[in-house]
C-alpha cells in the first residue's frame, strides 16, 4: 500500500554521521537553533552496528528526559514531541545515524 505523508513546515534540518565514534559522544542536536523553533516531526535511523543512547528535551520539560536505546536498523518516529534538543551518546560500539526533523 502506498502511503502519502503531507505536512506543512517552515524549515527542516537533516543530520547524518556515518562514523559515530566514542570521541564524538555525546553530541547534542539543537533544534531551536537549527530549525528556529521546536521540532515537531521527524525520524531517527540507526545505520551502524552499535547501539545509540538518546534523550529528548521537549518544550514542556526543564531538562532532558529519560535515556532510551536505539539499535541497528531501528527507525524512531519523532512526531508531536516539540523537541528543543536531542542528545546522542555512544554505547561502546561504533555506529552511524540519520536524523531528519521539521519545525
């Protein structure tokens, strides 16, 4: 079945790291700066063998929320989260990721 995704945005931002190593960690993606407002839609895909730990700071929180684990091949849908920032932490095994968000 073909599905169509339609949404109206003023700005989007893509992030990619094809070699996420311990020296890169943690990395904090700042959507308020890059998109100009909280990111409301997007996805996070893990492309490498290592797990990536992630935390979301949304517009209603005073700091980052709980840490979660994304594994190789996972696609995390980031819709309706009103994210200020996303923090990614290396888990001990090198990995890779792609992220797309829209405000």
